[in-house]
C-alpha cells in the first residue's frame, strides 16, 4: 500500500563547527575506492509518544543534534572528488528533508529525512554513499547523532570516528581511481536510488525456533559443524535461492562451486544445507585470519586485492547463468534501534540493498532474524511458492 506524502521542506545541514584546514582532504582507502557509487538506505520507525509535539520539537532537535554530529563526522558533509579517490571536506553539508521522497540537484554523500504521521509516529530515514559510509561507520554516525539528540555534549571515546587508519592499512591506488573523472551527477540519477531492472525486494522473518531448527538440521548431517544463527539462515536461503533460479530458467540441475578439504574445486548437483553452511563457515574463517588480512595490507596487498577482484569478475563472465549471491549483516552495527531519547524506543528498523541477489540480515530484538532479499522477479515468485522455504521463512 502506498501512502501519500507531502514534502514539507528541504535544507542543507552543515557542521556546527568548521573543519580545520589540515583535515580538508580525506583520502579514501583502496577498499572504499573499489566500492560502487551507490546509496545504502536505512529506516527506523518510532511509535507516538503523548508527551512530545513531534511536529515542531522533533525536527528542531534532530537538526541541531545532526549538525553537532557532522562536526565529528566531517567527511560526510563534504563532496566526492571527480576521480572518486578522496573527499573534499568543505562543510557544504548534507540533505535534510521532512518527507520520505528524496530529490536534489546535487550529489550529496548523505541524506536524511524525517516523516511525521498523523497519529504522531515518526520515521527517520538515512541514505549514505557506500564509498564513505558502510554499515559500521553508518551505525557510529547514527549513534553519535542520537547521543547529541539525548542532550549529550560529548561522544563516547569508543564511538569517535577514525578517518586515517583505513587509508594507511589499505592505501589508495591510482588504478582504482575513476578515469576519466566523472561529470557532476544529479542525486536523482544515481544508480543506487533504483533497483536493478527486473528485480524485487521482499522481507522474510525467521523466528527464534526456526533458526534453532536450521542449526540443528545442519549439525545432524555434520556433527563437526557448529553454525552460527546467521550462517544457518544464509545457507538455507542460498540453497533455496539456487533452486528458485534453476526453476525459473527451467534448468535440469543445480551446480555450485566450492572448496573441498584439499582446496580443489568441486561441483555438486545436490546442494545439501550442511555443505553450503560449511562453505560459508570456511570463507568467514579465512576472512578473520590475521595472516590472510596482513597479506592485503600496504602496496603489496593492493595488488593481491586487484588480482582477487579480477578473478571474481572473470569468473562471473565465464557463464551468463552463474548467480553470485552477496550476503551482509547489519545486526551489530548500531543501525537497528537508535535511541534519540525524546522519540522513545523504536518499534522497527528496516534496511534495503540495491544489488541483485543481495541477502541483508537484521537481528531483531527477540533474537529472531529478519532478511531483506533482492532477487529477479521470476526467481522470487518461485521462491515464494516453495513450501519447504515458507516452512521456515515468513513473508512480511
């Protein structure tokens, strides 16, 4: 159901204090250079509170606290350089809209919006360019904003932003810069504002009991396997997403490529849940390995990153029927239930990705798991008609 929305105002919020001259240029790390120029969206809803007049107080307090937060997160108020390798921290500000629909004539790094419902409820939305704001940094920014909104004058040392370490560990490289530099890009034309053609987004919820059952099912096939809740749900979705993809294309079988114990490629036409979870666990373990991470640091590490990126691109181009699934979790980054104090406790938080085959996890307060899933429309229809999938996943 679509609700009519009236845009009440648009304005640019600037940092409360100017950025010092020596901080005017923020170099992006190699990891950020390689991120696509897309926006990531988060939404948080708050129930009506009888003690607040949200129509006036909410907007004023959010603007004031947002301005204070930008003084610490000053790169967000800047503008992206044409080669997309640095941020000009010029304090030009971020977009603040009293409505859900966002439109602007300039590419800003962050946009915020506040919608006030006739019942008194409030919805706060945030949109940030992934090159400068990932889930963790976005969570830190929102926490800083909400801390100031609650009346705090200082931010916890654990939440103070660090804008230098990333570029030191993963220095920017000329080959990752955009060549030739892009022309000015209107905010409304950015690819990240729209879903890929032919794709839809659906949200599914997995109850705590269903998650436990999936974990138990994986262990029953492999006693050595001890999957986390996210690993179990991701493996389950991966399996049924592949089944849906094959069914939508009338493919006779399903194949997936992984690694066996001897690190040699294997192909199976019958993906078992335990096999898929094992692949996920092994991949996550390697990503947390200190020796592996050290190989990616510095100038030598940048070449390793470049090599891996090219391998993935080549692998995906080998066969047009290959589906690459992207999984990410926002369950512990601080974006789920921000506490602004005067708004009361949030009742729901939602997030949306804009990449095909994206699986985005949010852990809700009762320890269940909510998943935002972006798939091809036909594949989504096949998935939603799968009784085995719906036995565990509840559409919202």
